[in-house]
């Protein structure tokens, strides 16, 4: 099994004026599978396909399938320091698209957001942090400072779709970086602060004729900082410090299964807390130490709080989910181009709020207790994980 198999090329069509990026993915992931489906959708998919035009001073224009301006963790051009993306990035920014929405606790369609014949245990597509659209961006150098911006208008749909959901998405990001001595390319030393905003609209099919529901706003925003270099004084070695904050309003991905104790995976359905009053957030703090040119040691703490605020009547306090995780990593570079990495991640998944009885009766109290026990069993089933990655850059 290969999770991520990518082949790509980039270069100039007209030097300093037009360049291109093309990449395909043949791995066992959301590029080639419908989200949470066990059957391969296609042998390979386009991962990136864009052309950049550099004719207007201060505005480079990029069009095609490209990464959406967003969190720094998703925008880094080189192989990321950690094998596992942060929980907040996965939950809030790797979007899953559904035709009909259902409440994950019951498996029933949410009124006005789906119908019984359309709810599904898998999504019809994912965005993988990308979208089809057009983007203006550039960087400006002022002494030791580099300022960047990016503004993109996109379809707001999965990477295999040619249309959008009622309205176009708008994604924006800005950053400011102060240069420090040393490093080059993606490993250039510096101190960087950044922020982003993403906004669009989503809807569902609410009958067999394909009638669309009302539009639901999907808002994502966040900010953070990152530093790399001899930031504790000359001769103290290379260090990396980073912190990220993620926030989401509306269209919160909830769960791939119902709160059941037994039964096959496909007994469950996918659910999205679509209303704007449903909120989620996440935080990461990371540290990296580089011992010479061969060894790298990494540590990251993360917190994700899904549905820490909810909009009724469908979603309630018991739907909140919290994930705390610690990730430990070590990497060894055989050559500057060949690197082996190992990560171990400890995860604590919780449903912090008990299900409240709908009435003060013995049957209602017993039902709430069973649902609370079941959701705790489901969250307790999430364990630790480890990964190994061999990277060769050429």
C-alpha cells in the first residue's frame, strides 16, 4: 500500500514570464478514492495543474488547479517536517463534499439538508487543500523584510468537479518574514508571521430531483508564526519554533460513523454541522532541533475542539469532540536529497459532554446514558499511531 505516490514537473514556458506546474497522484488517498469509500475511484488524479503569468508588476497571476491561500502548514513547498498533518488542518481544511447531510448520532437526514435516499457513508469528492480558480499574488522585498500576499477566487468544490457551489470561494493570505543569516530555499532562516481568510457557500440536494438547499456559509481563518535558524544565539545550533491557531464557522465535518458500539464501518453516515453557529478551533505548538546536517528532532503539541459552540436544534453540547495529541519525530539525512523520517503520535480523543435526557423519565434517562457510553467507546477506540517516510528530492 502506497499512501502518496506523486509524479510532477515544473519549469518555464517563457523564462521569467510564464511557468507551469503539473503533478499527478496515484496513491491510496482522497485524490483517487471518494472520501471514506473502500473502492478506488480512479487509477490516478491530477494533483496540481497551473500556469503562472508574470507580466504585471506587483501581481503575478496563476490559474488552474492550485493550493488555496491558507494556513502555513498547508502552503509549505517542501516535504513537511511532520509525517502526520495536524488534526486541526485535517478536520477544518481538507474538505469533504456530500450530496445529502445526515445527523451522525441518528443516521437520519437533517431537515432541509438531505433526504433518506441520498445520505451516504462516503463523500463524492474532496478538495485536498486545492481548488480550480485564479489567483493573484506576489512578494516584496524591503531590506531584511519580505512581504507577501495572495488572493484567489475558486470554484469551492472538489478537485474532480468543474462547477462550483452556488457562489465562488474567496481565499486570502498575507505574511511578513524577517531574514536571518543562513539556510536557502524552503530552509531559509527567518522569522515569519502570517494570517489567512477563506469564505464560501455550500449546499445539499434535498430531494430526488436535485433541488438545492439554502446556502450555508463556510468560513475559515487563522494566524501563526514560525522561526528557523540560530534563534538562541550563534553557536547554539539550528532551532525551529512554530505556533498556529485555526478557527472555523459553519460546515464543520463531524464524523464518518454513528455512535454505535458494534457493526461494520458502512453502517454509519457522514455528517457536517452546516449552520453558521457551529464552530471549531485548533492550536499547534511545535519545536525542531537540527543536529548538524544529518539529524533532526521534532516535537508538536496539538489541540482540536470540534463544535465547542453549536447551533440548535440539531446540534447540541454533547456533539463536541476534543482531540489532544503529541507528535515526536526524528529524521536522518543520508544525503542532502535523501531523508528518512520516523514519527510517533499519541492521541487522546474525547467527547467531553454527556448526552442530556430529552425528558425526565426512566426511559429517556437510560437512553441518554447509553448514548453517552457509546460515544465514549467510539472516542476511546482512537489510539496512537506511527509512520515512516523516505523522501528523495530531485
